[in-house]
């Protein structure tokens, strides 16, 4: 039996990461866990985010996952290191704001806005990624992930909110989507900039990293081994002692 790959986020954000993983690894099966009981991660203290993220990792590994993808920037910058040391023999792939690829491609006088959750904004890992490069302007958007989770189709509302955020940055060269939920608003941001903006999203990079990790550890599914499936789970009640109650 081919063991699945676990992917988790606090809600719908990680679905974009899942999409990239499933496209790049069509022979693999996946379990997607949306930790809705703890959404939003981005407004919680780091201990709480870490606790929720461990519980998700624990749930997915106990469902026999051969690898997990933390499809959430907030959980990755807060807890990926600890999860990796807790599960040191397992493949654990994280999703980080794509600051480095953006810095590499940024024009000398250009600058980019990195849009993140409050928890990511104040995390040490995010500060490290920024490398003190003044050409990256970090902005925390505390309400945004929840707005997207609850009404991602309310384009006028999101447009108004985002126009307010980007008003002072109309000459930015690029925007970094530093939260997996923000992949849903990429088109709105493009519209605000009249199409004249580069958008960086870490989802594709995370999928490539997953593929690489599976290959070097000999865990990649072989072509035709089994029929790939994707199972969706969601927490609906506060998890206790790393146990989640789930509904399919
Ligand atoms: N999707 C998560 C991220 O990538 C954050 C959403 C939340 O605040 O729960 O950062």
C-alpha cells in the first residue's frame, strides 16, 4: 500500500499547496487536514500555534503518512524546527514566505511588499529571511486570512481592504504572499496594480521540495503502484493532548 502524504493548514489556504503537490506528484495519495478549530493561527501566541501545529503533525503521522507538508507560513516559521526535531526521522516540508526568490530577482532600486500574518510578522524566522534587506517592506494583515477563510468570494470587500493596504506602495515591484490563504487574492492584487506587479508565492517551491525529499529518502510512489486518492479532514473541536476529533 502506498502511504499518503499529509498536508495541513488552519483552513483553506493550504489547498493551493496541495494542488501544486498533487500536480507535481500525480502518483501520490494525500490527506489534507484543515485545522479549522484553531483558525486563525496568525493571531495566536506562538506557544498556541506550536501546540496546534504539533497536534496536526501528530494526527497525520498517526494516520500513517510518510511525509507531511506544513502548508502554512505561520505554522512553519513558528514550529517547523521543533516539529522536525520531534519527528527527526520523518520528512517534514514547510512553507515559507518566498522572500529569498524575490530578493534574487528584485531590481536594484525596486522594492517589494511582504504581506504576512501578525504571528509571522513578529517571528524570528521571518526576520532572518528578510536579511535586513530594506527593499522588502513587511506588512502584517491581521484580519485578512479570516476574511479569505470566511468569504473569499466577496471580491468588493477584499478589494477595498487590499486597496487600503497597498495605497502607500503603488510603485512596488513585487508582492510576496506570505500566508497560504493569500493565494486566493493574487488576482485582486494584480488588478490593483493594473497587472504591473510580480507576485511571489511559496507553494510551488514547497511542492518541489517535497518531491526532492521523497526522492532522496526513497519514499516516492512508483508509477501505477496504486490509484492515488485525496482525503479531506477538518478539526471541529479544540484538540486535546495532540488528539483531534475529525470529520470527513
Ligand atoms: N494560512 C496560514 C499561513 O500561511 C495562516 C492563516 C491563519 O491565520 O490561520 O500563514
